[in-house]
C-alpha cells in the first residue's frame, strides 16, 4: 500500500473549499475528480471551440414567491463545430447509474449529420479523473471521422501496460489491472442501457453473448462500492479508449484539493 510522502501534513477535508491546500497526488486513477469534473471538462471543450446549450427546469410550488423558486439545471449539452460529436453533462435530479454511481458525462459521436442517432456513446461517473475524460475528448476532437475504427483492442492494453499495469492472467488480451489490483480495464460484456448503433446490440437474444466494449472501474476493496466507473459502447474506436486509458494510468501526479475518502490512504501526496 502506498503512503503519503508528507504524513505530518494530512489532507484535511474539513477545511472550507476556498481555503483547502493544493496537493500533487498519485496515482491518478485513485485521485478522484477533485469535485470539479464538470468545470475541468467544460473548460477543455470551450477551448476546443465546442458550443454549449443549457437545459434548465424549474419547480414552482403554489403560493411560492418568485425568488424562492427552485431551479434545476438538468442538462448541459456541448456540441463540436462539425456537429458530429457531443458531450452531455447530467445532474442527479434524473440519475442514470453505472456501477452503483451516477453518470455525469455521456460522450457520443456519429458518422455524419444526416443521422440524428449516435454511432456510439461512452459514459463516465463521478470521481473519474477529469484528466482522463479531457484527454479522451481531445483525441475525439482531433479525429476527422469520429465513428471510424482505426486500430485494434491491443492498443488499449499497450497504453496501460506501458505505465506499469499488469495484464490479467486469465484474459491477457482483454483485461489489465494496476499493480495494487484496485483499478481495472476490461473488454467484455456491455452493461444494460449503453447506447450503440451496432445492430447486434438489439438482435442479441437473452441467452446469447452480445458485442463487447471496454469497461473501466476502480474498486478500493472487495467489500466496498466502486470509486468510479466508465463504460464504452462496442463501437467506440479503440484508439479513443486508449487515449483515456493512457491518461488514466499515467504516472504523472495531478493537482487536487479534495481527495476521495476511500483511497486517501493509498495516495502519495506532496504540497503544491
């Protein structure tokens, strides 16, 4: 188990958000999202020239004063300049769960603008490191054809093993885990409700194995819930998943003010 570099300078979650000290921490895949997953990703999308549309809902009770009306920001939709790719941020008033955690970002792409349907979608819950999501989006933005496969699944495993992750003994060509066996990435069965344009998704019988896609998650202990989870539909190009995997497994430290309770003791910390 990894230990803090500076045990005499513990991370204090009770400190007010504005006054929290910043720390460089690692490994990245256990560092959480710093409570800034929307801001980190939205800032990147803005820099790439994507436009955003906010869908706002309100709740008005009888005899309620206008200033007391509850406003819920249900969805923020970010669209690329060519309208072939988009990223949707949803808040928890209508949660969609993955691994028991609410999904925050859903990222999709289509082959052309003549079809309103996504060719594939990917999903990220709370506490997925923002760096990994933004690197996935940067790679997606750089692609001329966001729905065209360009590489095989081995590219994803090469991305994580280059950073010290271990191939699964039973599935060396389909799964890998970090050296502490906490975080995993696997090419396997896609969870229910994951949207994809592959017709085999709809044609698969209940007793048949359907198309496979990449799944990633962090499980701090066997009896604990997941820290985060990510799911990629079966048509998500492998090179885009590899960009996510390479960033997720990166050994470069990340800046954090808020650390996940479940993994705080596993993180190396250094004051920023």
